């Protein structure tokens, strides 16, 4: 359907309030990364401390370059430190989109 790459990361945090602050700061930083399109921050309804980041990139190369940059960017240190465990992390392409 498109070259857009969807990055879906599901992870757990111990301190929700601290993780929210760090996540907001990380979102502000990633805005300037090449190929960034959007970031939707989700939180578990049935499980406190379960987070999901739904990040859209222009293409897979941009997503992979950003993943490498995040590991080096000191602005992401607090966000990375707030994560206790990564449940899953992968990139997806849109096969089909449906709306009401």
C-alpha cells in the first residue's frame, strides 16, 4: 500500500508518572528526526504500567536510522531508563486500511 513503516513497541514501566514525563520529552526530540511522521502513545487499560508506542516513519530506512540514533541521543536516556521490560518491538507495513 505504501512505503510507510509503522513501529510498534510494547513495554512495561514501573513508575507511570515518571515514564509519562520522559516519554513526552522523547516525543519532543523525535520530531526533528528525518522521516518522522507521528507518534501515538498508548497505555494499557487492564494493566497499569503497560505502554505501547505507535510510531509512523516515512520508510523503514528512516525508522532504523532513528532506532540507532535513539540509543546515542542523551535526550532519550530518561525514557529508556523508565522502561522495565520490552514485550515486543517490530516494524510493520500497511497491508490494508479500513475506516468506518
